[in-house]
C-alpha cells in the first residue's frame, strides 16, 4: 500500500491515512488493482492509523474516522470470495525505558484503532511489521479485548550472523513462544526487511516453533534513493518470484508482498499458488 501510494503521488511526509477521506478514489483504485491481479485479501490503508502514530501528524482525534473510512474503502473494492484485513502497524515510538510510553498507552492506542476497523467490517485484523515483541504483545492484548475478529500477527526480523532478530533483539523462538502464550491468534508470520531469498530460511525457522498458519511477506530487497527523490528496490520481480515456491515449501501458508512490491508481483505469485 505504501509503495503504491507513493506512485499515486502522495507527498513525502504526508499522512497516508488522510487519503482515506481526502482521496478515497485513489486508495480504492489501489485495492481494485490488487484484487484484479489475483489477491485473495488486501490490507486497509491504516498501517499508521493508531492514535500515537497519527499524533505525529496532529490527527490523533481522527483515529476512528480514518480507520473506519479505510475499512469501508477496501470493502467497496472487494470481489466475491475475497477478504479485507485491517492493517495495524507499529506506533513508531518506544516503551520505557528506551522511550517515554507505558504499555497501557500502547494498548489504548491499538484498542481505538481495532474498534474502528472492526466497525468498518474488515474480515480480520493484521498486527504487522512489529519490531518490538513488547509492542506486539500490547497490540495483541488490546485487540483481543475490543474485537471478536480473527487476529493475525507478523514480526519483522533482521538477518544477523547469529540468526534472525528484531530491531529490539527479540529472537524467533522467544517471539513466537511469548506471542502464543498470549493466546487468541489465528495466524503468525513475518513481513518486511528481508528479500524473498532470505525469507526462505526465516520461514523454515518459524515453522519449527508453531503449528499455526504461517504468513510470509518479503520486501523486494532494500530501498535505494534515486535522483529526484524516487525510491527503487534492489530485487527485481523475476528474482523475487524465483524464491516463492521455496518459501511455500518451507512452510508458508499465506504469502504476499511488502515494500517495493506491486500488483505485478501479486499476479505472478497468484499464478504459482492457484494456476488456472
């Protein structure tokens, strides 16, 4: 969604969720193209829709409005037998002692977002791109309290010489075990940061730790800033798609794309997952 909004001309530094009320037709068109490409599910334009993240734009008071609108736009673009997931990304802030926030602050912010997305009639909620296990658990606890919908959760890991770890140093085993102990989850997985080649090994590691359905959404490599402030990514579509069968063979049940991917990537993946 972020990549496509940039291609649609969203100004640098603007709040993407504001387009749900200012440019709803542009957001709807992005969803439409993904469904047309073969997506079984799309995610709402609400990645930064929690109250704390919206507060960086002075929009925390419009949390319900912007998330509700995000859900309704995506529902308006859906096709039969497809799904809409409510995207819930990180706050962009840190809990004490690294930051200034208490866990209850994060829980309140995520609860308000989950309530609005649920009211907008998404089919499931996806807590995504979590780089701090403590924040992920805050989001999961809050969501379970206010919504009856199925909840999925994806963590973001970096590849290091010692294995895969989040920005905050959480390993794969620790992350999965503590998340599962919290309960109430229908699927777990990983997204962002890694390209599709590196995602193969990570999915294999995650599969050892859980029997839940696994989600894998790689980046198209790493972002590179080009002339004119345009951004490109280091992994082309052919190399990206080449590793998708191995990601599936390693244990992924739900696959998709993260930063740098577009409907063309989804179309190629759909051809592998559900060939005509």
